[in-house]
C-alpha cells in the first residue's frame, strides 16, 4: 500500500517542517535581540562595549553551529537522529527558560550554552532525516529541501517579529521567554507526530545500518590527531592565542575550529577507506565548505554589524523596532524561494540549469552587491543624516537571493555527496561553515567604533572585494571539478 502524501511529499516532511519552524522561531527571535541586549546600558541590558558584545555574539552563534559536528557524531554512533532531535529540543527550551529570568552574567551564559548544545544536537540531524525520506534522491528531494527551507524562514519571520517586539518594546526577558514557548510548541509537534509519520526513519545510529569491515581506527587518524594537538600547543606557547579578553577568545576559537575542519577532511580523505569517487566528492564538499564560510561571514552580519547600522544610523519608519529589519530576509525567502525553485526546474528542462559551483559563485556575487549598497548607505550616514530604510531593504533583497542560490543547494549537495556512513557528521560540518561565518561576523561587528564612524564604508567595501575574489575563483574551479561530482547534479 502506497504511503499517503501531502502535495506529493510524505507527511513526515511536514512533521519536520513544523518542528524546525518552531526551533528557528526560538533561535532567530532570540538572536535578533541578543546583541542589542548585550550593548544596552539603560534598559536592563548588560552594558558591554561593541568589542565585547560582538565577541560574545560571535562566540555564541559560532558555538551553536560548531556543536553540530559532535551532535552529528552522537547521532551517527550512539543516539540515532530521532533521540538527538528530542534531547536537543529539550536543552534549547531549558536554555531559553534560563534567559527569561534576570540573573547574573554567569547564569545568562549558562542559558546561552544550553541553547548552543541543544541546537548542535537538533540542527544537523533533522536535516539528515529529510534526506532519508527520499532515498531515490532526484528533483523531488531538492523540492523537499526548498519546502523545509521555507519552514525555517517562516519560523524566523515569526520569531523576529514577536521576540523582537517584546524584547525592544516591553522587556528583554519577555523576548527570551517567548523563545522558550516556541521551542516547547516544537517539542509538542515532534512528540505527537514523529512516531506515526516518520516511522523508523532516524531511529538507529548510522554505524548499525552500514556494513562494517575492520573497525580498528586507522593509524593515520592518530597521526592527524597528534598534528592537531601539536598545532594548538605551539600556538598556545608562542602567544598566538589570547584568553584574556572576549575578542581574544573568539579569535583563538576561530583558529582552532579552522584547524579542526582541515584535519577532519584530511582524515576523511586519507584514513577512512573511501572509494576514489567518494574521495573526489569529499574534495567538492571541502571547497563548498570554504565558499559557505565566506558567504555566512557576510550574510550573518544581519544580527551584528547590520543590526548596529539599523539601530544607530537608519531611519526607522513608524517607530518600528530596529530588529524588524532582519525580517526582510525570511520575508524575501518566502516570496522568492518558490520562484527560484521553479526557475531551476525550468532551466533543467531546457538543459540550462547552472552547475552547483556556478550557483555558489552567483550567491557570493549577490552578497557582494548587497554590501556595495551598504557602502553607499554608510557614506550617507557619515554626513549626519540617517540612511533611508531602503538601503537595508535593498541589501537584504540581494543577500536573500544570494542565500537562495547557495544555501539550499549546498544543503542538498551535502546530503547527496556525503558517504552514507558519515552523513550526519558531514551535515554537522556544513553547519560548522555557518559557525565560522557567524564568528567572523561577530568579530567584524566588534570593529564598529561609535567614535570612528568614518571606517564604515571601508569595512563594508572589504567584504565586496572578498566576495568578488572568492566568487571568481569558484567559477574558475567549476569546469575542472565537474567530472568529480560522479554524475550527481
């Protein structure tokens, strides 16, 4: 008997859709007000300076995504994806409950830590189950990820609207409390509907589903681990790492994360008994990873430097909370995701669909275009006149179009190209790209000096040049790497 579907998709997709929607409500809602709360000196915030606040914001958003890597490993090897999602959601809810009550700095950071740990468990594994619903792959799985992506952004839109208003207009902790309620609703949806509609999907660790040969660790893996430890110790003893300030901690953690990613990919390539085609696909994933890091470093400034620009240098129509500017991103996604999805299908029929790396390059170019608009907005702000709301509205439009070219395509590519045994781990790696991007975004925002606003145009222009450079390199690499995809598009 054929499984009943909704709009041609299994009902399990919509269970994951609504679970992820409420989780993203809680995450993006809280994130929209986090930096403002950290910088606020008059209304119950923490009263930090831009450097400290940006570093904490970057470390938090970095940790949220970095922990996707151990979260994926735990699901693959111990818990299974379904349990990882459930326990992760509980940790997220508890973290937001902690944030909802005024407390000491230590307790506040404990709440942030719980949210980060929970997201690391939930985020990579819920995406992995989406891919399991479509074992045949193909265009229908790409369409499923587009639907799933719309759920993410619907949650983001609702979260920024409600949490942003409560936090900025009523009280910071009311906003944090609303995020806890949202995650509770996500847990309710998951608890009631996961079992009947997901059946056995994601119930068991991946290592029990893949035929295993010799399970002894390859000696080369120990060599890579030793190299990583040696690298960290050398940088620690020669004074490269700094643990005396929040920005120093953030920079040091970024260096360590980059080293971990390089060693992880090296271990996959040379110590994991992959076939030649799998090794070539891992190289593709490695390239996509670094393109995504740069993209997210620019894109995720919507909660950091662009939020500061909105709050201090932008004209706010109708007295709206400055955090609401961040809502243009999910709004544009809800509008344009079906349009771009339909465009890719149309181009596919005409055999004109751009290759994967070309879409990545287009995403980077669009991000750069958005920041070129910010250069002009910053120049207006330097004259002492607040920039029109159209500056950020236009910037978010190009950033969103870039995101739609890069993010769903990259997410789907990782599920297609990853060896099955390492699926959740590599989904975690995909989110580590977002982790590093968020960290760099926070450090960039920490460079905003209210006493030296002359720096703004140059700061934004530096991102434009990086996007042009990396996008061009990606285009150049597309042709020689085309055959390495192994027939996967």
